[in-house]
């Protein structure tokens, strides 16, 4: 595949960073979708996710000296994205007068993106409805629960990797995941939290 | 318990597929040239905003200090007076004060003041004489 300079960042000398970061455009090409997906799922906003994806790669480029290769590049980038999500949510809380406009932005309707593998239109509608219900439940989880849930069930990360990315203990990750699963299952099945 | 099963697991798989497809669709286009320019601009703007906020805060603090200087200057004299007032009352024991007075009174008169001393003696004797002479007519009047 031909090398395409798209980020306008100077190419890194191999000595100043590890091998994986040597070609930053290649890093962007490989991990952009994954980071965008995580940000979009975390914020339910395509425009903000796109902006934060750019911020994430710029931060990674600027902080490339701090990457020692102790974790995978994917984990490192996800950790930067996670910090950006936290900062964004915090600043959105501070700018409460913009909340109406923010929520009115491009909200992702995941139900429309279900692969068409069902045998009948009724089944497709049913699946879409279930996925929408789950998605609504996920959006109402606490920030940490949602992060752990998305990393586990959307990004398919192992518990140890989630712990490394979020900086939590594995037992804390398990606890958040257990609670998140219980809440999502109960809400999706129409049970209130008091009925458990 | 952390691995869902049955219909819920299928729903989660559908959710994952939907999110993946939505993200893939969004990032299907190749990265445009100068993709990170906007991020750089945002970073610069936020840095400028931080610098501006700190400058503003510093300016406000300086203005506040300058504004409160006259107040501090006016407020200072009463504090000094209060200090003086606080220092003035010195407690002296009564007996010590009496002893001090006795010592001062019983001191011998210096030689240069000796004539005054004799004068003082003279005045004390004359005063007794004049008192007796003054009292005599009074006694007469009383007798009359």
C-alpha cells in the first residue's frame, strides 16, 4: 500500500520512538476507525467523536516520547481517548447553557445499522427495537460503567486490557461490568431497578 | 455472570455490529490532507484561552491589591494608636510606689540647694509664728 502523507506531521525518526510509532500516518490509518468508534459510542455524537479523534492522534503525536511500549499502541491510544472523553464531559457540564444544542446534534441511531441477517422484516424490526433499548440503557449508565461496558462488548477487550486502559483494578472492572450488565439487561427487558 | 447468554448475548452482538458498521461507514473515506489542522487550531485556541484566563486573573488580582492599598493605609493609624494604648498601662504595686516616694523624700538635699533648705526651715518656723499671731486677734474677738 502506497504511503500517503495526510496528517502533515513530520515523519518520526526511528530512534526517537518505538517501531510502531515510526510512521504516524500508518498509525492513523490503522487505529482511526477504532478510536472513532469508541468515542462515538461513548458520546453518541459523530461530530464530537470526529473532533476528539483528531485531538487524540495529535496528543499521541505530541506525547510520543512517553510511549514506552509497555502496553500495546491500541491500549495507549484508547487511554488518551478515554481522557478526552472525560475532559469533554466535564467541560460540557461546565458549559451547561450549551447542553440543549449539544444534545440536539447528530445523535447516533444504532438501530439503523444492524446487519440485515434476519429472515423476516418483523424479525429485523424486533432486533432493531431490542438494540435501541439496549443502547438507551447504555447511554444512561454512569461514565465508568459505560466505559467498561463499551470496551468489553463493543471493542471486545479482555478484562486485564480494560483494567490497563482505564487504570482500574481488575476486580473494579469486574464490579462495574457486573452492575452495567445487570442494569442494561433489566432495563432492556422492561424491569425497573427495584424489581431485581 | 459477566458473559451474557441467550437472547441478551445475541442483542449485544447486534449492538456491536451496528456500532462497528456505523463507525466504518463514517471513516470509510481516506484521511483527508491536513486532517489534524483543525485539532492543532483547537489546541492553539485552548492554549491561548488558558493564557488569557491566567492573565485576566492576574490583572484582576493586581487591580484588587492596588485598589485596597488606600484602604489599608487608612486603616493603619488606628491600629498603631491601639498599640500605644495597650502599652501605656503599667501596673506598679502600691507598696513599691510608696517606698519609691519615701526614698525620694528622705534623700539629703544637695549642697547647691542648701540655702533653699534653710529657707524652707525658716518658712516653716515663721509660718508657725504667724499662725499664732494671726490667731491672737481672733481669740480677742471671740473673748469680746
